[in-house]
C-alpha cells in the first residue's frame, strides 16, 4: 500500500486534513500525519517509508529527500517552493510540485489590507489617506498579481503591472496598464506590490536604486519572500526618504533596526500570513492530495517545478 505523509509544522485545519484523508484513502493509500513537530529529525524519520509528501513551509532539504527511500513526489501546498531542494529532488528522481493559485486570493486580500492599514496610520485616530486615485504597481503579474489588480481596481486605484513573461495585451485586457521595464513601474507608482519568486535572478533585486525611483508617498508591500529585498538598500531608503513605508508578512533580518528608527513607517506580521485563511488552507491541501493521486496513478506532472 502506498503511503502519503503530511508533514506540517503549522498544521492544516482539521477540515483540510479530513479532505486530504478522504482523497488519499479513496485512492487506496495510507495517510500519515506529522504535525507540530519540533525537530527536523522528526521529519527525516517520518519520510523513511512513504511514497509522497505534502508540506507547507516545511523544509524538504537534501536530508529529507535522501531519507525517503521510496519517495516519488513532494508537493508544496502553496505557490512558493524555495523550501524544497530541487537539485536533490531531481538527482533522486523525486518529482517536486507546488499548487499555484490556491492561495492567491488570500495573499491579495492581505496585501490590500496592509495598504489600507498603513494609509490610515494604523488606525491610531489621526487623519490618514485613501487608496482611491493612487497608483499601484504589480511586480509580477501571476495568479496573485491578478487578484491584487482586481481588488485594487475596486478601490479605485490606477493599476500598472510589469512581468516579462506575460504578454502586454493579456495585462491590458484586465484593465491594467502594462509597462516595459521594472524601472518604469517603480517610477510611476506610489504603491508597489511584490509577487516575484526568490531565485538567483531576483534575490536582493529590490534595493535602493529601484525604491528611490518611486514618487512621493512611496509604499512597498512584500507578500513574496524576504530574500528578494536588499536589506542594506532598504535601510538606506528609509533613512533618505521620510515618506517611504514598508509592509510585509515576512519579518526582515534588520527588523530591530527598522523598529528602533522608523516608527509608524512599517508593518510586519508576526509570521508568514499570506496563505493563513481557512479557505486557502483547505484549497491548497486538497489540491496537493489530488496532484499526488494524479501523479501516482496516471503520471500527471502538470505542476512539476523540477526537471
């Protein structure tokens, strides 16, 4: 009997686990749960005899992959997959997948919610500003970016987008203004919403040079990954631009310095919050389970992220 392990330091909601179990057991597989584990070694032990693994933000590194002697597939329930060692997975003939789109609305709502929170001065009783009429730049126009655009247009924002992998006419069809370069995006927009992945090309790519191009009242919203931010450049723009604000659901490494010097100009959630809704939790978990069954039974690799 094939075995599927759900390894989640931050567990799925019970309704999601019940749904995953139903999908897995209907396929004739056994479900194993490893929840709220405290040591990475617990994950390494648990993967020893399973055919498939579902994770959230858990680290599926080389040690995990090598320990999974029967392992055939790892699915990250969510869009980002930088917590999977893709090289090790490929080397050991393990298919790695994500579940794109399942968390998109949750992340988009968080991004806009943080914008409102900061625009209204953290609801501290003082006079703030409105989002209507402001310019918003979406950096990477994928699933999340499209949801951000839809919600932002509802607020009456003027929305721009840059994504070299999406055709300009496809962006324009959504009522969003495409721009030709990332520099143009930042120079036009008072708000920037980041949705780029963390990879060799994007790590530390958002720094002083780009941020300094933003017009007065600049606010950067990062619901992507902290690694894409050049934190030295971030501190420099904080120091040189009293109007600059930074919002993120990923605490930066230099959080203490920002907190000490730039009160009222930042907001960080206490943990990664983009996908933390009951709907996203359920959607991503069920999608992961269905993708595992599709792969093990029919060899379907639609959302494979390694080769």
